[in-house]
């Protein structure tokens, strides 16, 4: 039976202990949760991702997606089954764009790979402090996404994203997709002090995109998170903002999205070294220890 998710309902569900729970998975006798935590995955985002997969993994949901044909593009309903077996991804927008803030989690092996990912021009310069679900805002949006179909656009093959929360459910209408961009690279950071900015899309390095397409199309879970705005994204879905004094000058750098859209020449792939592809080798496994009791979102709100 087709089920339609209510984000209000699953966001605040308390954890339950079931056979086959992600919390029961161990890597060399260490709980998978702790393996990820020891590798720097932000714990609040990790907990919410685990809870989301526990409650919703394997369900088929109805989403609004954009159908792109040669002559036209239009919105239509689509059924997607939420993947819960192999991979999940967390984007920590609490971190500046100069840091590798896209965490790709292998739920089978416990491996974590960390990559650069851009935020929208409207969200800030080096640090993203404003998020919106409004078309034309050029801001990034927080919340859970499902990877959808792939298509070929101005940035080559790209991944449609379906926003599941009130803070990002206009993603498909806004053309918020995951695509490759040459302004997402270590060289760009070294020369400019930050990544280039998109128009709201979580753009990644060209070398990383195939991995994201292969693992997240048709139901892969991607959680865009900010440490200070978890509650704000549900209470005020139109706009979330955190106080931040940004000393970086808000100028459009050559090669980033605003410059490209206004006729500037994009950086060529030969001018930018692609980010390394693949998972981190020889991931250290922490010593087994009892996991601290983590309060569910519902319990946390009562404190």
C-alpha cells in the first residue's frame, strides 16, 4: 500500500528497539552509530538520520517531482521507495564551505567519506546562515531529501532531489538538484578562501558526482542539516536564519554560479583538480564501548 509520509509525525517519534535496527548493527563489535560518530559525523544529524531510516526505510512515498522533456518541463506526482540498506548522506551546513561538510555514510561497512559541497548564494558567503524554501531566493534548504531520477542539464548529468519537509518541499519546483561544478574543489578553496556558490543547489566536485548518482538516485536519503536550526526549520519553514557576522565580502567570484549565469566563463575541468573519488581507506575502528543513551527529539524537547 502506498503511504504518504507526514514529516511532523516521523520527526518527533521516539526511538523503539526492533530486531534488525540500525542501532544493532556492529562493525568489528563496535556499534555502527559509534563508528560514524568517531569519524566526525555530527551526532544530532546522525541521530535524526538513523531515526528517519528506522521509521521510514523501505516505505514507498508519493512526492512531487519535475518531469523534464525536450519541449517542456512540468510537475507531476511520483512514487519513490526510500532506500535504507547501503548508503546515507549528511550535509553539515554548520561548517564553512572551506571544509569537507558532505558526509557519505556506508551503512554496510561503516566507512565515511567527506567531500566539499556548495551552498546557495543567498545563504551567505563562506558560511551559510540563511535558508529558505522560496523560489528565487538562491538559498539552500534544510531537511531530508530523497534522490530522484537523473537528467542532463547545463551542468551535465544531475540528480533530481525531492524535499520531504516543509522547509524543503519546494525543491523540485525550484530546480534544486545535485550537480557537478568546477567551483567546488580544493584548489578553489586554496585560491579564494571558500567554495564558489550555487543558486541553492548542493553542488559537488565533478569527480564525486558519479558516486552520488549511483548511490542516491531513486530513493537515497540525503539530510541537509544546521546545528542551530533543527527546530527552526519546522517552526518557520519559509526562512531560517542564525546570527552570524560574516566578514567575507559578498562578491561574485569568476567561475561561480552567478558569474556563469551572467555570461562569465566557467572554470574548465583542466584548470581545477577533481576531488578524489572513493571512500576513506583504512578507516580506524574505535574501541567498543557502551553507547550513551541518546534522547529522542520528543524527549529532548521536554528537557
